[in-house]
């Protein structure tokens, strides 16, 4: 599957969140990435896209961001 603008957008925000060293900015970065992932997942869902590697990547990224959020809340 070709790399679309929507794919690039969520992936950039996800990577930025994962490597964010500043704990004060982490919560904002995680929230931005999570929203972008949700939006992209909706685009694929309503566009009738079959189960693709991007959809699996979105699921995995969303799960990992949830773990980051939980860790950040505990510290």
C-alpha cells in the first residue's frame, strides 16, 4: 500500500511522542498522536479499506500510546 498523507501525518506525530524527552510535553504529544491515529483509522474504516498492515500498525501504535499515557500518569 502506498504511503498516503494521512499515513505520514499520524506516523510523524507517533514518532514524536515516542521519542519526546520532556515529560511536561509528553502528555500533549501523546494526545496529538492518539487523535491522528483515531482519525486515520476512521478514514480507513469509512473508506472501506480491507485489513491492511497500516491498520495493524495503527492498532499497535494506539496500544503503545495508551501504555505511555498510563506510565506518565503514574509518575
